[in-house]
């Protein structure tokens, strides 16, 4: 299982320190340009995570695609936001 969580604001990005072993670069990119940086499955997952964030809903995915029958109802989205 893979999860994506909203962990709030990152803060001062100047404080980010790279170890140059596992991570050698940090770059902020738009959701629309994710395909230039990640594989298709991860692009779908990140795009869906962003949609969940802006809508306030939870989204269940398999291989980066919504699972049929798990779409949030408007009422569930309201409960999640409160």
C-alpha cells in the first residue's frame, strides 16, 4: 500500500538539506508538468492527491486510478473537511 498525506506547509525551502546520495535535487513543478518528471502511475497518483487536496475529499486509488464504487459523496467530503 502507498499513501499520500497532506502534511501542511513546508516552510522555508532554504532549510531543505540534500544528502546528495538519495536526493540530489529539489524542484517545485506544476501538476500539469508532472509527466516530464515521473512515471505515469506516479503522475496519476500525484494528480489525484492534488485533486483530493483542493476538493477536501479522500480518494482511493489502485495503480493511480480511482477504485470504482469508492468515489466520495458530497456529504463525505463535507465531513472530511470539518
